[in-house]
């Protein structure tokens, strides 16, 4: 006899607070690690980076409305996204820290408008901001890509279960 394809669901556990449930669920979701920068220089580590559209080439990220980088996200015309590999784990940790000069000792260069671009990353994109929208306790920022570069292949740096990890192909 074969097992049934469906079963009655167990009784639901006591419902957690929505924020706790979301936090617990997202800990189980591996996300690529990036550093977002603005002229200033200002920057922070983000796992909320994603593509929005290929034509036009749009990307987005979110930053907490109370985060130290939020004012820069509100006033900047452009931003850069730096895709990190495992060799950049220290960079990810540095830009995730509060109360420090995140750029101290970090090699970078500025585009003509002052947009900082970090050296030694897997890839980077610069984008002109086309949309800013407060969504809950975060600011959603969308930008149209206008420049960038990719470096040699690298093992992707991901954030999973509260720490940095590496993403390796299964095959």
C-alpha cells in the first residue's frame, strides 16, 4: 500500500509575532551579500539587493529607515552595489558594523560625482536612483544601472542562519 499524498495538518503552534516569524524564516534563506555605497562616502552591508528589470536595467535594495545609512539613501542621486565573494567576508563585516569609519583602510576610488567604488570585489554596478518608497520600517530604493564591472569568478559570499557562508555548486 502506498502512503497517501496528503495528510491532515498538525494543529498550528501558538502564533508568533509576525516579525519573529519573518526573522526566523529568513534565517533559513541564504542571501547574497553586497555592500551598497553612496557619495559621502557612506556604505552598508546588505542582503536585500535584487534585480527588478532587464529592460530597462533596474536593481533595488532596502535599508532600515532608522539605519545610519538611511539619510544618504534619501538624499543621493546614485548608488553603487558591490557583489562580494568569500574573500570579501572581512569587508562585509566591516560595513555591517555601527559606530566605525567603514571606509578606513578599505581601498576604493570615486567616480566623477563622488560615488565610491570598492576595490577587490567580485562585481559592482552603479545606478541612478529612479524610485524611493518607504515600505513598513524600510526604505526601498530602485535604480537604473549606468556602469559597472565584473572581476574573475569567485565563490559567492552568502548570509545564512545568522552568519556568513560560502555558496558552492552542487555538481
